[in-house]
C-alpha cells in the first residue's frame, strides 16, 4: 500500500490541468499537512483550486504536523514543504510529491522517496490514466516551469506518449 504525501505545488497544478483525480487512481492514500491545505486556500490561488479545496474529496486526508524550526535545512523551505517532508518522514512506504528543488534535495537527504508533478503525470500515462501530451500542453499553459528539453525527454521515454 503506497501512501502519498503531497506538497502544495503538485496539487495546485493537477487541479489546474483537470487531472487531480489521477492521484486517487494511482495511490492508496493521499495525505497533506494542514499547512498545504492553507496554502491552497491563499488569496492568490487560482479559482479552480479554491473551488476544489472547498469541495475537498473524501480521499484526501489532512494531517496536523508539528514543525520544528531548529533544523537549518528545513528553515530554508516554505511552510508547506517543511510540513510535507516532516509528514512523509512519519509514514512508512511513502512517496513524497514535491516540485520545489530545495525541498526535493532535503527529501533525498532524508532518504524519502519523492517525485514531482511531472513524475505523477508520467506514472499516470504509463497506466493509461492520462494522455501525456495533452496534460503537458495544459501544464505549459500555466506558470509551471520546466525546460522544453525535459518535457521532450519525458514524452520520448514514456510508453504510449507520442506527439
């Protein structure tokens, strides 16, 4: 049974491109710290994200996390990243979904398996849950940042994802 802990950014982008349901299809349990939920409800959040949070699906489990500010590496991260890493650290057989490069580096340092929005889309495409070229085109229409070469490589290496 795979437990997924998600940071704010992947949830935000999956909602924005209309593919948030793939999390529930891919993983047994989806956990988020309360701090991530708060970030998703920020005044600057896109309308579709705010609507999704208001009608939060029953497969999303919100957890409280005690954040300790004495760990220097965590202090360099945003609240959502800190809380997601600490929550992931408490779970067994966990996958952390986080896009922030510094957050991923800290997760790696703590031996927490992790991926990002692109990794989730790739896993969903391999299982036939999403059309990867279409999902990436929608993602490119947001403020998501990834190099064209990374996206091209992802399409080339993912089975069934021809342009």
